[in-house]
C-alpha cells in the first residue's frame, strides 16, 4: 500500500504533457486511386530487377554502371551517412545495458593537521591507493531509452533506403547520359548522310550548269547548304564529347575515361507495368521507404519525449579497496563497497520537457507530410512515364509512315531534277521534309529508351524493402 501511494505521489509530482500531440496522418498507398491512369486492368509485368540496365543488352553499359557504383564519390558519401546512422544507433543503445567501469588511482597527499584526520595522519604525507569496479544501470520503466533506440534504428533503416536511392539515381543517371550519347551518334549518322546527299545534289547541279540547264544561282544555293551540314556534324561531335565527359564524371573518374567510351549498342527493352502498383510502391521505392522509416522514427522520438516526463530510476554499485599504505591495500579492512539508488523527478523545468515534446511532434508532422508527398509524387511519376511512353509509341508509328512518304517524295524530286523536269527548289523542299522526319524518328527512339529508364526508376529500380532492411 505504501509503495502504491509513493508511486501515485511521484507521478502526481511530474510535469504534464497534456495538450501536446501531432496532427498529420500517413497516407495509405492502397487507398490511392490510380487504376484508370495506370491502366492497371492489363498490368501483367514484373517489378524491375536489381540489375535492370542489363535488359538493354549493351555490355559497355553494364561495365559503366558497375564502375560507377564501385567508384562514385556519391556512393561513398551515401555509405558514410549509413555508417553514421549505425554508429549513432550503437551510442543510443548503450543506456539499455548495464555500465561497468574499472578505476585505479594513486595519489600522494599531505593531510592537514587542522582537518578531520588526527595525528599521526594529520600533518603527514601518504600515498593513497584505490582500486575499484563500479556498475550502474538505469531502470527504463517508462521505455524512454528503448524508444530512443528504436528511433535510431528507424533512422538507420532510412539511411539504408537512401543509400539505395543514391544507387538508383546514379545508375539511372549513367543510363540516361548513355541514351543521350546513343542519340548523338544516330544524329551524327543523319548529319553525315545529309552532307552526302547535298554533295550529290551539288555534283548534279554542277553538271546541269555546265549543260546550260541551270544557272549559277541554283549552284550557289546548293553550295550554301553544304557548310551548314558540316557545322551540324561539328555540333553533334561536340555533344558526343560532352556526353563522354559527363559519363566519366558519373564514374568518379577524369575526362580521359570518357574517351574510351565507344558507340552505344542499345536494344529496346519494353517495360511492362506490374500489378498493384499503388499498394506496392511503399516496398519498391527507396525514397518512399526512407520517408516511411523517418515517420516511424519520429513516432518513437515522441514516445521517448513523453517518457522523459516520468521519474528516472538508476541503480549503482561499487566494489573496491582503498588504503593510505600499499601494504594494506588488499586487506579486508580496506574494502569500500557501496550500493545506491537514485530517483530523478521532473517537477518544474520552465517548459523544457513540454517544448521538447512539441518539437518532436512537429518533426513527426513534417516527416508524415514529406512521406505523403513522396508517395503522391512517386505515383505521379509512374503515371507520367506511362502516358509519355504510350504517346511516343503512337508518334513513332506516325513518324515511320511520314518518313517513308518523305523519302519517296525526295527520291521523286531528285529523279525529276535529273530528268530536267523538276526544279532545285522542289529537291531542297523535299530534302528538308526528309531531314525533319529522320531527326524526329531518331529523337523518338532515344526518348523511348529514356522513358524506359525513367519508368524503371519510378518503379524503384529493383529495390525490395523486405530484402534491403534485413
């Protein structure tokens, strides 16, 4: 009865946490409506594999991504942050376990004649020696230390997911630049082919001028277009050089590494949409998993802050010996055992505990809203990539048809020009249409590759929270 009364009095004397709470609630991924936008009724694909870049069938890309993941400073930075989180978790875990310390001290001291020690100690000098082993343990009745440790574990899980997010961002970045390089090479082929066509028209026009069928005006018009074609080649060669340098930087290497990058040999790899995308995004997107882990860590921080309002109880014990003469140090009479208990009761702290709890609740609200926004953004990214891919597929079909018609018109214009029944203007006009359609087709092909990579990234790039968090 007395113990129960004492406990009630202790709790009554504690500072109060009444009136402080959080406002935000994490969204449920399964409740997000996206079936119509995703076309989920026909979704039969699998989630991307961890080595998703291999689906494009280019060994050089495989080598570049592996090299980037092994040598990029961004990856080492992500690993350092993960190591920091793990080390912090070990620090926070320490109060959960008993602490044992050993101490040895030797002190030469003269004792005052006018202090508590009478002669012969008073007025004399002695060497005081002490050996002891002490132990302490904080009884975590309210779970404050346990909650703090669980919060640290949550931040460690967030750092793990963020490390994978950095890995995904780097691999996707290498893939995207590699697609740009492939596009530049395709454009270079088109520019060189354009130059050849214009040189062929120039030769034909020269022959017609000699035959008196055309004037020098037509010849100058053709000659003017040739330097423009050569300038376009130089421009694309610059794009290739810049893409190579960018790849070298992503690999964490110098620009010379980019010189060894050869022409990409990418193959189109269709990306099918998995089923249950909204519900499974939490376990497949590293950024969402990290945001969710920080929400859970924030919840445990609140629990730790609430537990700080209640009494702390700690137990201590010491076993040791102490003597002013070394010869008597290990005698029974030199023993100095001690044991004790301490209770710390927060009664009035000028609002520190309430302020700390309010701050933890605000941190939790911020983490929840960041998680909710990350979830909404992730789903939007998937829908956007799918919409763009569907549009590009339609555009490619139309572009193929238009290119075939433009090339046929160009060949007819050249044939008529050779026969003397067509004009140079018709040839140049037809050539412009062919160039536009060829460039458009190359751009659409590159965009389809880029969208495939973007969709793989939006789907998490092979991340699996159940495997990554083990």
